[in-house]
C-alpha cells in the first residue's frame, strides 16, 4: 500500500506574526507548508515546486496577492488559490479577478482557516475513493 502524499501549501504573507501562526496551524493539521514573506519570493517556489494550494495575503509589498495568483495560474495552473485579507474593498477585487478563489477575511480563527483549506480538498479526497 502506498503512503498518501501530504497536501503541499505555499503561503505568502508579509506579516511575520500572522505567517508564523498560519504555518503552525496548517502544519498541526498535517499540511506541508512553505512560507514566504512576499509575492515575489513565492514565484521561484511555484516554478520549482508542486503545490496543491497557494494561500496568499492580498495586500503585500512588491507584488500583491492578486497579481501573484495570476502568475500562479500561468506557472502552475493546477494549483488552487485561496486569499486572506483584512480589507473589504480588496475582497471585492479578488472575487472579481479570481472568481474561483476562496477569500477569507481577517480576523479569522485559525480553526476556520484549516476548515476552509480542508473544504478545498474534500471533493478531491472523495473523488479518489
């Protein structure tokens, strides 16, 4: 019997404390997480890694999360996208430009984040049974 591969998440979050909390919560939920502090740092990981999910803050320096998601769609089209943000107006823009992406508004409980990530992959687990 083969061992199931862990779901691999690329996290782009510019706030150090938030990034630490998110990594801790996702790893505790048995996800493999690579975390970067800005969108431009995520691009090489997308080019060379096989990620199941890009979890990105929207408002970041250098490259915002929406632009990062657009690059992700070009580089790794099978990678799903989920946004986190504390800005309501940005949520509307994300929904318009990346309609397939889930947007989670801050503040949120870490349990809610894990639940949303689980939900993104729940259909795939059932499909492979």
